[in-house]
């Protein structure tokens, strides 16, 4: 067994641990926003680590380009998905407001409604 194979095995174990932590956090955390955080952060890092293991095991341009495309797609879509799910849960009141430290979205919505009510054109 070569040093690269041992390193790849260790990296895959690390990736599995990160993915497991994301799954446990998604099941155990109390509200939607906490679950989103637990599901997105370690999951993206776990994917990046397993893709690194793939590149180390099969270092060819085809594999590297595919890995770069996969990681780019994940980094572009995962934060946007979490953001939209968070906003939807906020608007449908499916989160625990007592766990919020700062409620910037609530402040912005209230300010918008105040401006809309004060508008003489309406």
C-alpha cells in the first residue's frame, strides 16, 4: 500500500465524518435555520474533501476538470438553496424566533411595510 492510498483513505474517512456530522445536525438541531447551517457547511466541505481524494487517486486532466465543475456547481447552488429555504421558513413562520440573535429580515420587512403604508400614491 502506497502513501497516496493511505492518504486517500484518511481523506475519505474525514469526508465520511463530515457528512455524518451534517446528517446528525440536520436531525438533532431544533429549528430550520440551525438545520440548514448543519446541512450545508460540513456537507460542502465533505464533498470538497472526497473530490480531493478522487483527484489524488486519479490525477488526470479529465478528472480534475470534472471535479472543478462539480465543486463550482456546489459552491454556487448550496448557499443560494439554503438562503431561499431560510427565507421561506421565515415567511411561513416555521422557525423559532426565540433562537434568533438578530432579526434583520423582520426589521427590513417592517420598514418596507411602513414605507408602503406612508406612500400617498396608494
